[in-house]
């Protein structure tokens, strides 16, 4: 036997790159786990050895999302010409032929096929592009997909039955499908048992959870059930429509300290006329009423919002109404999207004369983002001098730990001990790093 006979060959490597929402991030975690089950060493970046397989999970919510996806695919094809490139996600579902035309792409899998990897990794043979069936529900989730991370995302719902005039999500994700509550609780229990201190409940349209179930379950019932699990430190909700913040959910924010005082609202506009033209279910006042009700029971709660700038017919006054909504509601965590036409949606048929010029959309987006940053900065400054519990997500070599407060504010702290990810520590906030909006402090013994 030679000295080399005992050396096991290195496993093949794979990288899974993600664009877009939390649901895509959850899907990518499952893809990584499936690749690992097939013998690959799968990561979420392109560091280290050249990967043999690269899966790019795309978003298609805006034209910019499409552009970023094409740019990433071309970059991967250029830098890793020997890799098998798989493109999946919402862009692959919407326009597979556009992605197939990019040189170097081997496979395009829609949302219905993104977990069917047998043809991708078997002998690295090319397979025909599959256009996904969009009626697929919520995929079972796996421990291994997120093992080793402090925060775990748990998808409880997929798809959307709404018909907002700007949105292609129903056509690429399909109808709203909810995961049974018993399955959710079992998966949440497993996530806690393998060390996740925080669970984030997510979905394409989170507030629609349970409408398709005969049992009449709701998001608030899911929240109540998950909070009963022993060992869970925090529970957080991802984006939700304001009108789906029902009284039962507000009551849980009032009585459950582990339910994080941070909520991201799918607002889209602060102008009632624009909201009606978007076919949104909420009014401007609905948003403000929910914010007031939640602040009444959790005064420290922080808010985020999705907002679209430049929807056709958005006048200067309509835009000012969005600004005043953000100001009045004290909404700091903003996701600002520039309006862009999506094929097949109703807003794409609005005549050009009612469109907001691209340069004006860009200007308004900058103004709105600056307002959100100012409000978030104010919220950060109010934390200076306070002692705040932090769930540790990372320990750095320089002795600093990184994590988030329950309000989803980023914190870096000096730790003279050996605190490891997953621990909850009390941090004395001493300063705000102006450049990155990061709170700086030290761990209190």
C-alpha cells in the first residue's frame, strides 16, 4: 500500500448564490442541503476552490432584479468556465429562454423544479430546460440547510392569490399554499434543538397563511404555537400586509417578550389613489392604525416597509404622501423599489403619458432612502447608553462579536470572554458608527 492510498479524494464542490427575498434564501438553504446529500461540499459563495456546480437562485421582481441576475450569470460563466451552471428561481420561471441564451448556462429550472437536482449532478450531463409548474406548495425544510447559523428562516406559506397590478409573483410562484401547522411546529422544534436561537417565519404572502386550510389556522396561531417550544429565544416575522396584522397578533406582541419588536410591512405607497390603482387591500390609514396599535402595546417596536417609487400616475403630491407616511409612522428600515413594467401585469398597459420619467424615479428613490436612513439613525441613537440583549451571530478574531437586537438593529461588541454564536448576551451600547449605522458596545459581565 502506498502512502497515497489512505488519502480520500476531496468531495466535489458546489456554490449556491442567492438573489432576492427571504423565501429565496430559504430555498437556497434547501438546495445546499440537497447537494450535500449527493456528496458535494456546498457553500453560499465562490470563495475557495473552483466549484464544479454553481446554482444561481434568481429574483425577477423588477427590471433591475433581472439585470442583476444576468450580470451575475455572465460573471460566473466568465470566471468559472468549467463549472456546471444552473439558473433557477423567479426569473428562470418567468423567462427561461432569456437565461438559456447566455453562454455557459447548462440548466434552467423553474420554481417547481428547483429541488430536482438529479439530472444536474448525475454525470454532469445537460438536460433540457424545464418550465416549472407553479402549483407546487411549501417544500419540507431540512435541518442541514441552515445548521450552524444562529437565525433560521422557516417558510410557512408559498405563492399569492392577490392581483396587485405591478406584481408578477402570482405567475411565477403560483397560488397561495400553506404548510400544515403540525409540520411547522415539528420543523421549528428541530431548528431549536440543533441550536437556532431565533426563528423567522416567512412566506411569499405571509398574512395569507391558513386561508387555504380547512382548519382555519392563522399567522397568530402559528406564532402562539411556535412560542410554546422550549428553548426558543426569539421569534421574528418577515414582511406582512398591514391589513393582515389582526388583533390576535397585536395581542401577542403585547404579551410575548420573545416575539421581536420589529415588523416589516408591505406598504407599497402612502397615497390612497395610488394604492387603489395598485389594487392593494390596505389604505394609508390602515398602515398608520396598525403602527399606532402596535406601539401602544410595544412602545420600543421598530418598523420596516416595502415602497414602490414611480408607479404610473404617481404625482409629486402622491410621492409626498409616501414621504409623510414614513415620517409619521417612524419607519426606518425601508426597502425602496423603482417601478418597472413586468410582462403580463395590468400596470404595464397604462399609457406612456402617465409614466414618471426614469430620472425622476431615481431622484425620488434617493429622497425616500435618505429619509429612512435618517429615521433609522435616530432610532439607533436612542439606544446609545442602554443595555441591550444581543443574540450572537458571529465571533471575530479581533475579539468583537456581531449580532442584532430584537429590534433588528446591528450591534458589534467587545467581548473579553469566549462567547460563541447562539449565546444571548447583554451589551452596553456606547456609540454609533456613523458610516455603517452599526451600534458599538461591550458585553456586560
